[in-house]
């Protein structure tokens, strides 16, 4: 009898130890929108955070000619590094998963090494491209 009670309690103990909500970890993603100096959208990209522990997503994205983003995401954060800008140090952002899950938006004004001005909007949830506007 004691053995059957202990076995019945085992799944509850295992689930309590894993620390994830029922159904698994929560999904999060980071969106990048590229706007030119006139405010016209030049591109939109969505990068997911991995769900499984130890997972990593790496993407190199061309945002505009001469402007690129390296996106590195892990289960708990997303990191964006822009290259081709006059101020690369200001174009490096890390956002925790909890912040992305609560809704996030940050605009990074950049000037490329060619002198072109853009605004890179980091946002979550990611706004997908509307059907028919591709």
C-alpha cells in the first residue's frame, strides 16, 4: 500500500521539480522591423526564442543594403547586434524573455557607414507580414 501511494505521488514531485508550467515553457519571439528615413518599411523578421533548455537560435539578417543584424536567442533572452552602422556599440541590445512576454518595443535609430538613416524597431509580440503585402 505504501509503495502505491509513493508511486502515485512521484509524477507530482517530478513536475514540481521541473519548474515549467503545464504544457511546457512559454513561447516568446522577437520581431525586427526596418524603416527608412521616410518611415517606409523595408523589411520585417521574426526570430523565436528556443523552448527547450540549452537551445540556441542564431540568425544573420540583411535589414537593408549595408545594414545587418546578428540575432542570438536562448531560452531566457534575445540579443541583437547591428553591423554596418556608425555606432555599433549603441546598436547592441539584450532583452530578457520575461520582458518579451510582457510586450516590448524599442526603436534604434541608426546611420549606416554609407550615410543612410534607418530606424530598427525591436518588438514583441512579433508583427507578422500581412498576407498579400509580401
